[in-house]
C-alpha cells in the first residue's frame, strides 16, 4: 500500500530536473533565486501538494515565487504520471 508518507520521502530525495531556460538567464543572482524556488515548488508538486516546501507568501511576484509556481506545475505533472503508473 502506498501512503502520503511515501510521497514525502520521494519528494525529499527526488532529483529535480532544472529547466533549460528561465526568465532570468541574463541575471545570475535572480536566476539562482528562481531555481531555488523551482526546486521547492517541484518537490511540493511531487507530494500532490499535500506538503508545501517553502511556498512563497502571497504578494508581489519575485523570481523565487515565479520559480516556485513553475516548479510546482512540473512536479504535479510528474506526480500524476507516477500515480497513473501504480
């Protein structure tokens, strides 16, 4: 039997595919911030959003929050692909 705790364990140790391009490729510090958010969002998506890894607070969009939401979308897609394979 597969449980939500299994999703959490997978999310914590899962490799996160880095997007080939980001909206901040011309600015390395902002790109790093975006990718940090992307990794957290991706791992959140892998749990089916049962657990949110460092979700940004609502407010003015910044590179980290943009990355988090992009990563979350990608992680959710992977979550549903894995779930359908079970």
